[in-house]
C-alpha cells in the first residue's frame, strides 16, 4: 500500500463517503512505488466535475471537456512543497485525427478502461486503500526491471500522439530506465511523425530532459532515435562537425554534474555549435524573448569575457549588458568549466572583481552616479538624447576613478566634456607620466 500525505488520505476518504469510488492513478503511483514523495497527485473517479465541485467547493475546474478539478494545499513552512491534486472523471478515448488529442472522450466508471488509454505501463497503475491495487499491464514489474514499455501496440499509440516519443525519452532521463525494444523500434519507424508535434511541446519536453537527473542519457537517446532534427533542425543535426560531435559527447558525459537548471543547460547545449550554426539551431524552438537574449549574448560575448583583464574592463562590460545578463554568462561559464574541465582562474577572478566592487560600493551603472538627468538639466544642459550620452561619459570617468563620483565633481566634469571634444574622446585613456 502506498503511504499517502494526510491531504490525499482525506480526499479519498471524503470521496468514498460521498458514494463515489476514486483511485490514485498515473505518475504519483509510479513515483510512490519508487520511494519518492510526489507533490503532484492524480485521482480518477466516476464522479463528474460538477459532483467533484459540490464535494470540494474550493476546487478549480481545469477542464470541463475532460472533467478535471484541481485542489491545492500550500505548506507555509515549505513554499516549494505545495501539493497539487487533479481529480478527473475516469474516461475512454476515441480516435486521434490531429496527432495530439482524441476526437471523442467517453466517461466511464471502470478503472480498467481508464488505464487502457494511458501511455506507458508504469503510468497505468491505480490504487485505492480500500479497493486495492490495479495493474492490468504489469507496470509494477516494468518498474522493477527499469523498463519503459507502451500500453498496447507502440506503433498505433505513437501514431495517435507522436509526442509520446519525447515523453518516453524524458522518462528514461528522469528515472534512468531503458526503452523496451518494441518501443525503441517503433520510435525509429515512426520518428517522421514528429513533424506533427507542436514546437511548444517539443521545447517543453526537451527542457525537462535537460533538467532531469540523467540528461546525457536522454540526449544520446534523442540522437540515436533520430529525434534531434526536430530540436535543432535537420541541417545541424545531420551535419555536425567533428568538433561539435566531440563537444556533444563530452557534454552528454558530464552535464549531469551541473546544477539542474534547464535554461543554463540549454545555453550550454547551444554552445556545442559554432556561430551562425548555433543561431540557426536556436531559431528552431520557440524560446522566450528573455532566453533568446541570453543565448545570443553567449554567442556574442562568451569568448570575450575570458579576455577581461582589469577591474575597469570588467565594469565597462557589466555596465554595457546589465548585471542579470552578465550573471547568466558567468553561471554559464561555471557550468562550462565543469563539463569541459576548464581552468577556473578566470571564473574566480570575475567573481572576485564583482565582490570587490560591491564591498567598496564603487559605481557600476548610470543609476549609481551621484547625479542624474535632472541635475544636468538644472545645470543648463539641453534636454534630449545628449543627457543620456553625457551620463554614460561620466560613468566611464567614475569607472576609472570611483572617487570622482560626487555631484559637484561630476557637474564640473560634464561642463568640461561639453566644451572639449578632446576630453570627451580621451576620457577612457590613462595618460602615462
């Protein structure tokens, strides 16, 4: 019997007392049998969503079509340990004509019928503390053998929803399991159907693979099953250079040693490819604007940060791109050092420089200046773009000499810059005596 949190036990007890059978189903059963403590729980019941809402008035209807209601239980002592419970009506599914969702959904009171529609045997188990354990497809045995096996004919099930190919690889990467031979052969035979899977879904699954405990195993499997062209494009995936193949192999071998941060691991993955090829690979999936900014930064600046030699050069670089974008590059460099066994001196040096700047409260950004645009206007400078340009010139000056960051001194210097073209253009020059 599965050990249940008190919240889940209470839900099952309440459903039983209301006269509606219910069962723990899906990933929560699988993870519990593996000794894990799931936070996401799925409960299948013969009750409709209207019945569920009547029993649990605080529930949120997630889907009327699929009759799913969500309950959430927050833990004030552990904000990241919120228990999410989805209670859904048991159902059967019809044909799939769009390679994504069933054309018809038919509700049922049979747990066996509901389990038939589930993708993998390890996800097709159910339990009710009073009614017992249901395992019509030997999922528990597959858990023991660490095997990912499809419920039913794998060819037909992949035709219904080709994204199950990525889901199978993701489970391998999360659980360190192996693909059943029939499922592996089916993916190889049907991989072209991935063209019907949305780019958003591909990105979601790929991110979860990279963020898993065994990402290298998942990546090798993606490559071996001919699924990589749908992630980075056919031209890149099928024509990798020797250097790229070597870096890919090293990445797969060591990426699990880095923090399980999907964005960072994604960025490091794109660094496998050079210049324009990396940009081309990034365009395949619909990343957020923020992620695209970070990925473009790493292509443009990653090699440059290794040549930063002085505190002034460091200040100028961070001021140019901002602290958040710099921190992404720095964290990426730390992960890169781990994966490729690179020297750590440059990384540690940049951490040291930032620590010194913060401890000594040296101005780093325009906002740190002792004056602002209003002060310049009050001193007689004309409003417009010139104000911003002047502030950045003054920032260059205090990067060089932080002690100049006083209002009176900066206003004086601004007037000098305004009058003297030579002083403006030579502000970053250190003159030898």
